[in-house]
C-alpha cells in the first residue's frame, strides 16, 4: 500500500530555514505528482507546493521565492526547503500524492516559527 513518511520540521526562528522530507513507498514514485500542504491553526489545509513527474514546480503565492520543492526519484523522496521562514508559515505540513483518484497523506510535521 502507499505510504508517505515525513521527517524534519520543528522550531525555526523567523528568517531561518528548515527542510522537510517525505519518503514514499508502495507506488511508482517517479510518475506521480507530489504535493506539500499545510494547515495552520483554525485554517483549512492548503496546497503549498507541487512538483510533477518532470520536475516542474508550482507554489502558492505566499511562499514563492522562499520555498523550494524538489524530488529524488532514485530515493523516492520529496523535499520542501523552507527559507526566510515567516510566522505565517507555521502549521502542520503534509506531503501527499494522488494515485488513481485516491489521495494519500503523510503523517504531518509541525513547523513552529518563533524567536
């Protein structure tokens, strides 16, 4: 079965950097678009970044120029490099994949932005 296991996250100071990782298994990773999403307290889960099978990327406006999504198809990994982190970036981050119409989620990783 599809499994997404996240690592990284934690406490970061405003202006700092953090990298999130997501290890995928149970699917042909290289052909799937991978997403990073986040959910801030009291807010709905939102799509933050997306990378397709060719490596093309898309970002929500609030993180453009600061976050970088990347993938390593040899390791079945997707990453989210978070730079110049802002307080509004705080929340729980989830990697996800849509396979044959079913969305699979990682377990979530909390990002706390505080000085």
